[in-house]
C-alpha cells in the first residue's frame, strides 16, 4: 500500500471519529486489498468507505469499509456493472454515499488517454447495495472535487478532456449541486476569472467549502491576483447559501492529489505531489481568520 493511500485512509478515519489530536498520528491497519492510487473515500458515522482507484493494471469498482471503533476492514458490495475508475469524486448525504465521474478504460494508470465518465451511483450501507442515479453534467470529468453541505452534494472542477498525465487536457470551470430528494443536478456559477483546477483538495468549514491546490492544464490563465502557471497556490471559498466565491490565502507550496479533511475549526491538507511530482510530506492547516 502506498504512503499516500495510508494517509488518505488515516485522515478519513479522523474525519469520521471526530477525534483528531493536534500533532498526533496513529498507524491504522493496512488496507487488505491490492495496492492502488487515485481512489476516493467518504464517511458515514464511524465507518470510512474506500472505493475505486487503480492498481496499475485495471481500474477498480470495489468498496471497502473501515470501522473506526473496531479498527477492522470489511469488503462491501462492489459497484456491480459500473465500470471501475480512477480519479473519481464522492460525498455522503443523509447516510448514503455517492461516487461518480473519473476515468475508465485506461489500464489502471495515470495516463488520461481514456474515457472520461459522468455517471454517478448511490450506496446504501443498510442494504449494502448500489443504485445508479442521474449523470452529473453533459460531459465526463476526472480529478474533480466532491463535498456535501447542508444536505446537498457538490461536484466541481476537474478536467473534461485529456491526453497524457503530463498534458491532461482542458480543465472545466463548472460546479453542479445535487439534491438527494429528487436526485437531480443543478449547475451553479463558477467565476470565469478563477482557475479551472484538476486534482485539487477540498474540505468544509462552518458551512462553506474550500478548494485549494491542484493544477491547471496547459498553463491556462486565471486565478487570484493574476496567478498563472500549471500548479496552483490558490484557495477558493464557496458559500452554498449565496453561491458566492471568494479567493482566500495562498498556500506556501503547491500540491495536487493531496488528502484533505476538517476537524473542529480547521481544515487540513497533507500528502499529494508538488510540481516535481515528488511526495509532499508536510501537513498544512487552514483557519478562516488565518493563513496556511
């Protein structure tokens, strides 16, 4: 199992248990299945769910549950006929998990010359079953961020076309809001002068979402204070009540495909890769009144 995968699992466990200790790290049991990258996760109660990803050979559509109380892993029902995928996005609402988008048919590797998906699926932990729901948006995407606020789910940004990992294609400046009552998606506004971001990190604090890091393909222009270049230092705040976006503090280093979570009054970003693609081992915390 990769170090990034371990970090993602550990951080997800902190989120679900609400027991993150300042400056304290705990080693949890290893993931029992094959090693993988670019998986996604969501938490329901004290259970962390770890889904999809690639092992270098194939994309996966399986689902694993980690119980924070017992420190045990259990394999759950896979996504059935849904294609395996990497760089998917997910969120949880009202005791249900939602997983979708990502890339399929790419041989389980980061090479993005593959099909970009926009299908989405709902997981019910009570019945241990999956149901396909409406697609999100008119086109597929990978490397999007997913989060939930006030009973609504959101899928934002990512890339809608691509070629290789070095030149992932074109970013999308779109965000869609999911209503679980009628299972419909509604497009919301994303500022045209902000960057389109791929493989950024997101967390939620005090009813607002924060999107940080990531990269912009082909050195597309945009960003706060005219920030340009492939790798973003920016942080953007989204208020679902007003649908407003605001630029916030810059990160001291750009990182992408990093894990993120929130605990109490702080957001945390850890792991991922920097511009050189080397592992990024530093943890940064964010508060609304302070900078990274």
